[in-house]
C-alpha cells in the first residue's frame, strides 16, 4: 500500500514522531493497530497481530492505521493520536500498553480499545488474555516425547510472570510424559530489549545444548529467531511460539505453540465500533492456543504423539485436566525459575 510505503519513508527520514503523526492521519473511523517493541515482522507476536489485521483488510477491502513504536515513551502518544483521528477500534499488541490505556480510554469514552495480554478495567476496553500455559503444556508433551536425552530447555524473553506462565505450562507437559525429565529454563533479560536479542538467544541455546538439551522451546519474541537458528545449526529440535514458525527451519522445528493473536485482532477489527468490551479469555477450549502441525513438521510428529496431545487438549477443554497457571499465585509445581 502506498500509505505504508509513505509511512516507512517518514519513519526513516523524519523520525518516529512524524511517523506517529502521519499514521494517525489514516482514513477516519478505520481501525488501528499499535505494535509492541520488537518490530512488526518479528516472526512471532507482533507479526501474528499484523496477520490478523491483514486478513481483515483482505476479506473486507478495508484499510487500517498502524504504527511500530521505537520506545515505551511513545505508547500514550500513539493512543492519543489515533483516538484524536477517530480510529475505532484501536488495538494494542502487548501488556505494556496498560498504564497508558488506563489514562487514554477514560479521555475517549466513545472510542473502543482492545488490549492483548493485559486486563484494563475501563468500560470501553476489551481485555484479551490467553491461556498460554495450556498451549505450552501441549508442546511440552511433544518435547518430552521427541527428546532422546531426557533433557529439554525453555528460553523466555523478558523475565515477567507472563513468560513464566509459558515456561511453567511447558514443564508440566514435559513431566506429565516423562516424570524423570530435566527442564532447563533461562530468561533473556529483565528489560524490553529481551524481546529482540537473537544473539543472546543463540548464546542461551548453546548453553542449554551443553547441558544436554535436545529440544528447546523459545517464548521470546524476536529473540527466538536466534534460538531456532542455533538449534537447527546444532542438530537439535526447537519449538516456536505465537505464530507458526515451523517453516523457518523445516524438519527441525518440532512444532510451534500457537497463540492466536491474529484472531484477537481480526475479531476486534471485524466488530469495529460495535466491539464488545470486557474480559475475553482465549484458551485450548475455544481455539485460542494450540500446537502447529503442517507439512514442515509432519515427519517429526508420529500418530501416537498426536493422539496423546489431542487427548490432553480435549481433557483441558473439558476441565478434566487442569494446568497450573503461574500467574495465579506466582509459583510453579514443575519448574524453579
């Protein structure tokens, strides 16, 4: 689209503030999407959000405003500019928008907002959260079944309760299959740069390989690109996250934990100004999380593995199997962080 090209030029030559101003000038009443730090094409969380917006645009012929942030300080500015321009709804990809949204939503009561991965208790906000622990449990089962060493790894992005939720669910799935397995867990860092540090992701992967890990699950945004690459280079299996990352290294990515951020964005854009606000949970039971099986990993997932995981997914959906949520009490029965 010409507008996207023009915005890219503005970002390049005039800086982020000009890009924010320009993007907010999109067609009146178009929906808007604000990406989290790490870039729109991170092959993971942000890209999933973008894919949902693109699917809506392709199906409807509509257009949407968008912006990639360069710093945390721009969150409130971006929200206010889109709200002033009349964009509706305005969707945010990431928990870090919560503080800014609390302020802005109150100032624009006639605008609908949707935030992914956080709960904001304003009457004009839809809060979309995911049961990442459920999807992570399923890929943990696959990791344990695929491992020959009995040692598997988890590499998180920023060390926050949300990412520990991924790691804890994963460890529970691993131990459900193999109670004697070892799960090694590392976090990339404690600041937002941890979402986009593939070099550190590579280093952590090598360290886990040296400890015997032969399957590594990355829940680290753009950092995960380095994890998957290094795993492939060293002949071990990896597990992708958020988007289906199986294609990145066909035959070497065991699976991906699908977090349907794309559906959250698509649904919000489809609802438009009639967006239903309130608390929205996406889990195994309603297709919000799951695991990826396609031509790129079909040879890695046996019929027995698939049957076992599908049975567990059905039990989670029915309530017969409860996976502990780290964020419920900030503890994990299967892993020490």
